[in-house]
């Protein structure tokens, strides 16, 4: 097997950003504020945010669902790429973080494109399914508590239309995904990765971008 891996040094990472990142100032301000927070590591990396924006454009997604808002950085990136009339529904449980997110969305002129709900993820996903949301979303971004990734995945897959795209963050778990003594969060990532690797309902690819991203396209074959 050909080995084409490139070690991503700090210098190479800086070069990658300087050569490709087009981060609007509204997003840069939000990223800087999030970085000062004790939980700032929860925010998506800038290259991941831009990649999500690109995926929204590539798929022409008009209905997006995000699980795990934090301070709204990834939601804002995706909102900038929505077509006219497009909407993002983002779900989290932390009111304080949500208030920061709303302020930045408003300052960026994107507040009307994003609906934020404060609710436990599984509860809100079940509510959406009960309200007829199955098959109604074009793209889903999963970045919530990792122990529940397997359960979130099953519900998000139902909410996606055939051919819809699911993107999951942190699938390499800071490089520790192979460890055998992980906490429940890390075990959730391991279970999720194994779950997708064998699931015939999706076409899947794992990318070493940021903390690891998995892309899964919902198979439109009704027999599967």
C-alpha cells in the first residue's frame, strides 16, 4: 500500500491556513472570543469550519441540522454558505454559550438563517422525528457529547434525506482513539467509528482534518 501521509508540523499547518483560509472578520472575532473560554477547545478548527461551509455549497444544502452549538462558530460558517431561504437548526443545552452565539450571529447579519434550540440532543431529535422531520434535512453536523454519538447517529440518519450528508467531528479524539483505557466519551467515539465502518446505509470516508472528520452519505437504496 502506498504511503502518502504527510506529517503536519506547526509550520506546515500555518502555511496551510495562510494559503487557503478565507475567514471573514465576523468569524475571526467569534473564534478569538471562543479561544479565551476555558472550554474553547470545543470550537471547530478554522479549517474545519471553512470545510463545512464548502460542503454546504457543494451539496446546495438548504436545510441543515447541527448537534452541539457551543458558541456558534461552525453554525455561522455554514450559514454564510446557505442558498436564499436556507436555514440551520442547531441544538445545545448551554444557555450562556447560546447567548454568545446569538450575539455573533446577529453582528454578522446571519441571525435570521439560524434557529437555536436549548434542549438535550436526544430529546430534540426524537421531537423532530415525531413532528414529521424524517428525510427533511440535507446536511447534518454532529459535534455534541461523544458518549451519545452512536445514538445521535441513528436519529440523524433518519432525519437526513436519501443522498444527504452527515459530518461528524472529533473522530480521531486528539489522536487517542486507539487507546484501550478511554473514558466514556472516547469509548463513544470508538463505538461510533466502528458503527459507521460496517453500516451499509451510508457511504463513508474519514479525513484527518482538524481532530478528524467523518463524512457519511445516506444511501438512497430503499432495500437497505
